[in-house]
């Protein structure tokens, strides 16, 4: 089983899981919400990866930072067109 499945099963089996939700936020991240049975047992986590957001909400551990965005490269200019050679043989026919 995966780490996420293990966390969900463990909390459900111990009777500590009351609510778990996941939603996509306006800032392009996923928001995971966990609520335990006591009033103090609640967590909200935002992360670009939905699985990492859920794991962090369930475990209470800080999620790993997202990977850095890929470097932007400058576009290369299009190659200049090469003029086609003129075929003078057709004119001789």
C-alpha cells in the first residue's frame, strides 16, 4: 500500500478520522483539509501536488517543497530561407 493509504487506514481504524477533503484552489494549488475528532485536531495544507497535500494534512508533517519550475530558454530565431536554385534547362526546351 502507499503512504497515503496507510495514513487513511490508520486514522480510520483508530477512530480519529472525522473529515478529509481535497479541492483545487484559485492559486493553482491543491488544498487538503483534515479534521479529527477533537476540536484541536484539524489541519489545512496547500501544495501543488494533491497527494503531498493529503499526506501533509493527515500526518501533520510539513510537505516537501515543490520542484523548481523549469528554466525558460530563449527562442531561437527561425532559420533564414535559402533561395531555390534556378533551373535554366527548362527554358531551352
